């Protein structure tokens, strides 16, 4: 029999086997969480009122709780499969679930095991237990749930995750795995600038990477921040580490690691094995950064003035100035691309609909991990200005030129160019960023052949057949991220003056980052406009897509590029199902609309999910992204007539 499992380390998810249970409104879900996360999992009515409303409880609060309890029982005990999960106890309620069915309790269990292992001097086991705990997070804990109890638990779980990340990084440094931690620690410090332990970890990682001067500079930066913000000197741990670096402490000098890692505990020395997840064959060479040599081709008299060495290419475009949020996913992407002692090329694919912010996030991550790729960064846009795919031959010609090859030495065929590219980047630590890929065949010839490089790809559609270490989907803004971008662009005073109108405007934008940027830019250019005036314009679905344009930014243009990638059958089918008035699409309703059997309809709907035109809620259930239905219904249909 399937068990009910609960996940709170991200948006609340309650499932029975493969079926996701619907627990109702956010406030009803908040009541479930208040029962789940209280000691003993029971609460009185007064406890629950405090958890959901704080001091602003309505007169009907207790009646509302009874209604929520009835609805939760109905959802949790459907068909009688799981009776008595939610019970009435005294003047309140109790939730009866095993600890091993709840993810945050499993994370705390791993954290306790890691602490016991660390105290026992078992650094490898402690590292692996910490990794296991962190792997359970899948977003902001309890995202979007209201009430003071959920807010308090969200803060507690965020603090637990940050402490676990610090512990993992510290153990990794102890085990000699930290040469790739510099970029990750920079990112964490950007998010938590007053956390002194992060500065300590960064300084240790820099020292172990042979960058002592940078470690001393990090201390100066940390001291300035602490004094400016808190008015005190740094704490003893940070100060003592600074003195150790100045005195040339040999434990902070980089050492070459062979079969194990020296681990000092209480004066004894023992060898700790490398964690299994990070172990590689002994024959894999550890790359050392060196300038990229001129390719090994015959030299002529005309080449005598060609330098023997070139500066590494640095092709990344500038980071977006208004980038915000996405911190969890950014850390996940950075970690996947900076795994040390790896045996395979890390290929990371970021997937999402047009306008979702894939390129901005990819560039943000690429800049933050550039220290891990000292031999250079190559960048290519794989879609031309008119929307057509850029051929791999064209991209390789640009890459080979950037690596020092003269135009007349670039081979003619795709196979030759790809082979020469792999040769030139072999044993180099280079990051390759491929933006807006259309299909796997466009990408495969651009992949290096060795694990020393890293590849970050963005695409509107899932790319099957690639050796991807991570392929993850980017969603729309969290409401708080959308509001923050609005406040940054048009001023927090205007947002605070019209909070309800701002939220309505964001909802009309579907929280799509591009749409939010467009309406923010329009309001910034019209300081005399009220937010409500633009919200009213966008409330009319017939004119919404046309309103979402400013300068050279337009939602319709971005969506049209994706629409044009569809086959004729996909485009026509998408336009037909956009006329179905229900919020969700079922296979049966789509089959009836398309006049085909259900198997054919499901195949079409799944292909549209892969193309980022539809979202899959569960097996056989689909929906349009908020703005996509408007675009397809009012614009796309004219392109297939």
C-alpha cells in the first residue's frame, strides 16, 4: 500500500504514491503545517488561531478551523485508504504521520547523524550525511503559505539549510575537496554578508587553492562590512584565521591529494577517504590553469609575429543589473558545475518558457563560478535575431577563432571543427555557455570531451539525448520577487501606496519575469500613472498581450519565437485546445476538441509540454501558463489559418 508523504522543504507537497493530494487553499494548507510541525503534532483551537492569524484573528476563526479540518480529512482520507490521519483531540486536532514520511524530519535526522560522525572524527561520513540532508530541499520552505507559524518555520528551516551548507563546506575543506568552493562561497556571502563563518570558509578555500593574497583581501572586506554594519570588530574565529594566514600556517598551504585526505583530530593524524560521490579514478589528471597556447598547426613566415601564448577568452556578456531572487536554483546550478574530482563532463541544462529569465540566471551563475574555470569562458547565442537556429559549424568557427586559430586554418567540415575544438580545450578548465539551444543535435558538436570543462545550456524545450548531469526547469517569479523588482524599478513608495493594485498587476503578468520588467519599465517612464491604471488595462485579456510591450521588449515577440518552432500539427492543436474554457486540460477534453483518440491527444499534449507551451500538473492533467493561453488564443491562431 502506498504511503502518504509530506514535503515542506520547498512548496508544500503531500502525495500518496504518485498522486499529489490537493489540500485546498493556502490558509488551509497552513493549518495542516501547523499541526504537522508542532511538537506532538497536536494543537488546540487557540494554538491554531494564533498560528494562522496571529493577533488579527477574525470573529469566525474557530468555525473556519472546523471547516478546514473537515476538508483536510476529506483530502487525506479519500476512499477510506488512510483513516484517522487527522483526529479530534480535546479542544483541537492531532495529525498522525510517521516521522520517516516527512522530509524536514529526515533532514534533521541526517543533520544529527552528521554531528555524531563529526564528533567521532568520521569526516567522510559526516560529509555524506550533510549532503543527504541538503538534497531534500527543493525550493523555499513552505513557499507562499500565510500566517505567523509558517513564517517562523520558514525562517527556522532556512537557518537549518544555511548551517548545513556551512557544515558541508567546512567538511569538504577538511577532506581536501574545497578548491571549487570559492564561487559558491562568494554567492553565499552575497546573500548573507554578516555571516562571519562564511568568510572564514572562503578564506580557507582561497588558501587551499593557492590564493593567499585573495584570502587576505577577503578578511579586509569582511572586517569593513562588520564594522560598517555592526560597529564592532570581527569575532575571534575570523581574527585568528587571519593571523594564521599572515604567519604562513602550513595547514593552510595547498597540498596535493592522492588516495585520501589528511584529517587532524586531537593531535592524531589519520587518512580520511574521499566521499564516494566525489571519487574519481586515480588516472584522471588534476588540471592546472595555464594560458591557452596557439593551436599546434604548422607555422609559416607569416606566423612569426604570432604570440606563443594567448590570454584566455572571457566572452561572457555582462551580468543583468536588475537580477534578483533565484538563489536556491543558482546555488544548485553552481554546485553541479563546480563538483571537484569528477569523472564526467558536467553538462547543466536550464529549461523554461520564453521570458522566464533563463539567460539572466545562466549569466549570473556563470560569472559567479568563473574562478573555477581559470582557462576561460566561451559564450554563444544559438538562436539568430530572426529566430532561426545558429548552426554548430558557425559557433565552432567562432570558438576556434577565440582560441587562437586563424580563419584560414579553420577546417571545413563540422566533424573536423568539433574534433579540433575538443583537442584545443582538452585538459583545460573552461566554461562553455550555450544560450537558447533549440535541439540536442545543435549542441552535441559543441561539447568538450573531458571532465575538466563545464557546459551550461539554456533552452525553451527539454533536450533529450544529452549527457546532462542536471536538467532543471525554471519557473516564474515568486510573488515576493516580482514585488521586489517593481519596488526597485518604480520605487518602494509607489508599490506600498497601492499594494492591492500591484498584486493584481503581477497576477495579470503571470509573474513572468519579462512581463514584470515590461510593466515596471512602463510605470517608471510614466511617474504620473497610478499602478491601478495599468492593472485595469491588463485586466482585459483581449488586450493583455498587446499591452505587454515597451521599447524592444515584448512578450508577444518572445512567445512567437517558441510558437514558430512548433510543427504544423502542434501549432494547430495548441490553438484548438486554447479554446477549452476550463483552467485545466484533461486528455479526454483535448481528445474531444481535437477529434482524435486519447492516446494521440496525450502524445500531442506531452510534446507541447516538452516545448514549454503547456505545463504538466500530473499524469493526464495539463494547463496553460497564464499568458500563453492569451497569446495562443488571440495571436497564434492567426498564424496557422
